[in-house]
C-alpha cells in the first residue's frame, strides 16, 4: 500500500500508471459525521493542485473537497452521489471520488505517507 | 465568560459526546452513533435530549397575574386549564418575535420554557413588564430532560408511573426518588414525548434509568433534523425580531378571542397583518434532487427575481432527502410553486410545500 499518499486536507490519492484515484480519508469522514450529499467534478474538466474539486455535506455543514494534484478528470464515482452514506462505510476503498489523468507526477512528492498522515491526523483532531 | 455545563455533562462525556458551545453552554451535538442514527432511533424508538440549557421560568401569582400576562401574550390564559400548556411568543410593540416559548398554567402560577439564548433577556423584559409585582424564578437548580419517540411513553411510565395518562400539551407534578418533577407531554421532534423538569442532582439518575429501559441519548444535531422535518421553528433562525407571528405562519397560536379584543403587546400590527395580509411568509421548501440549501440561501422565482431566503435547511433522515424552510414573498407562497435556490453559485429547482415534511404522531388524548 506504499503507493497511497495523503494530503493535509484529508484526501488520499492512489497512483496507478498516470491515473490517480482520489477520495477522502476515514479520519475525514469521522470528523464530518454522516455524509448526506456529495458533488463531484465534471468528467473532462481540469482541476488544479489544492483547488476545489467537489463538496461533501453532513447533516451539519458543507465542506469542500480539494484535489492534491493537478490533472484531467477521467472518471467520477456516481455511486457515492446516489448514496452518500457509502462514503462513511468505505471511504478509502470503494467510495473513491474521482480519477485524474495526472499532469505532473512530482506533485506527489510533497504529500504524506500513511505513517506521517496518521500522525498528522492525530495532532489535528478538530 | 466561561461556558456552562449541564448536570448531565459527565454522562454526555461517558457516552462519547461531541460537544459544541451553544448559547453559552457546552452541549452535546451528537454521540458516537451519529446524527442520522440518533434521529432514526428517536423516530422509531425513543431518544433522550438534554435541554437543560433552556430557561425554566416560574412566575408565582393568581388572577391578577393572569390579567397581567394576557397583556403580554396573545393567549386566553384565563380559560386555560391548570396543567395545560400553550405555544406562544414574547413580542415587542411591533409584533417582532423576541422569543418563542411554551407556557403552562400550574397551581402556583405559570411555568414558561424559554430558549437558552434568550432566557436572560426574556427575564429582564418580563420583570419590567410585570413591574416586579410577582415572584419570578429563572430556575437554575432544575434540569430539563426531553424524552421523545413512540416508545417514550412506555419507557418513562416504567420509571414514573402515571405519565402515560397525560394528554398532549398538558402536564403535572410527579415524584421521582421523592423529588418533585414537573412533566409535560410535549416536545420538539414531531413525535409523542415528554419534557421533565427535575432537580439538578437527580437528572443523571433519571436519565440513566431511561437509558437502562431502552431509550438512547440524542444530541442537538438530531434535535435539529427532527424539528425541521416536523416543520417546527428554531429561534434565531426561522424566528427573530424582524419577523412577526403572522409572517412566521404561526397565527394558529394566537387566540381568536384575544385578537377581537386586541389588548396585548404587538396587537395593532398583528390585527393589521391579519386583515391586510403580509408581504413575506414562512413556507416549507423541498429541493428537487439531493442538493441541501442551508440558512441564508437565496430563493428566486422562475423569472430569476430574488423573492426570499432559506432560514433552516438540512438533510432529513426520515424524509431521506433535503428539507428546508424559509421566507418568500407572499405571492410565491402557494404550495407547489416552483422556485430556485442558489447554492455555491448555481441555481437548483425546488418546490414550496406544506409543513411538516414528516407526519407527526402526537398523542392527542388518551383518556
């Protein structure tokens, strides 16, 4: 699982070839509570590193989802739009948000590995 | 100012509550199971809410007090039976709502349940309006525990015998552990339920017994989704000083008898609005699809003209979709009128609908 990296905005990113799959972490879902709405970027659109690429809403509030790398959106997960509770159930696997054709693999370098992220999440438990 | 804690604070902590500051109190927004589960458990079984932050104002007096309170509240208090409750509001002279409340006639006078954020100001206003003629106690020594949902009657009756015989919007004194508790059959969830005024030192014991009998704690998050599905207003959001009871579509709560006399604070405006109509009015709003329109979301008509604003909006777990209420210009307030809600720069279709979103199951009369 060493190919999965994490952002400070609590997204995970898994790179396979030049396609990156992106979702939000289990820690993020625990902070958000029950997710009841998800909005994803449009297929074919281009997103920029650290830019907004979606929205999740809990019963309490809306939160932006950011993309940790730049690229073209090649696929989105309609299942989580139809049933957002799937994000709480399996956030780091089947409830991925979108796939990007990554523009610059070096953008992955600044992201955290699992141990660093777990430590970061523990320290930023708000 | 340091935030206050209710008598159940330790119990909330033991039950892994997430806390938020609300009206100067550390209150549980949810417990480990989360808002949706707590909401559904309340609808299907029984949920316990710590609402001890709310004001419990006892005003002691007899016939003269009734006359004086009728100058303030648009209610027929003279004909209200002992131990019966009414929903009402404290208005200013322009009929702006300063608080909404439940007032119960008790043997000793009246018990008024006030919103936490308003209670100190309400106390000051009422004291002045009543010219300090009566003994008034905003009781900090009592907690307020609500138990709501279809199984609540059975559960509470197991602990305090006789409560199941109370009618909706009525109450009485009962004994719990030799302590006098005042229980009303009422609530804020659209479900059958009770609110229990109990001395602070016994609140945790009672709550633990209710949990042992099968009820579960539910936080302010679930309370909000439940009340919104039930079409009930939240002060500071759906109601405030810039809105009158007529605009808030709460004219059912104003006594017809009192309107004909018109001798309460704000009555001039209320009577004028009842005769001439209002320019804006509170409505239910059902977004199409899953989009959630929250407070302050702008509402537009089909010609893209701004016609109002959302005052409460969330996802309704029992409705299994988004629900909202807000104020629109009167001509767009008819059921099934198509409107558009601006969320994150995009406009989404929605329909004006009747309230509640979720049908209530209050017990009207058991006797």
